[in-house]
């Protein structure tokens, strides 16, 4: 019997989200604070689209528009919470 359920999200704790963002931005993860506005570090729409694809590949229900328009702004903390929502 085959399992037809889709895999759930994998690895969206703040440290993993920070590492993904750091990789896209060419920064060191330890240089990105939880509440730092990622636009100030050079995050643009093209990089965000790439992150969305990476996270979808890991099972996230991630939408570009949602991540771009979170009330708290684009931060490690807000994106980790968004990616871990049920």
C-alpha cells in the first residue's frame, strides 16, 4: 500500500531559516539578527523568489506575496513563524 500524503515542512527553525537567507545574501548567518529587516541586507524580490522555491522544496506552504508583506516585515523571526504555521 502506498502513502499518498505529501511530506510535511522540514527545518524551519530560526537557525535554518537564517542559514538559508545568509546563503542567498552571501552573508554569515551569525551576522543576521532575528529581527533585522532583511531588505537592509540586500534582500530583493528575485532572492525572495529563490528562497520560496527552496522552502517549497522542503514542504513549506510558502507564498511570495505573504513573505513579502508580513506585518512584522521580512525578518528571520517572522519568516520562521510563517513557515512553521499549521
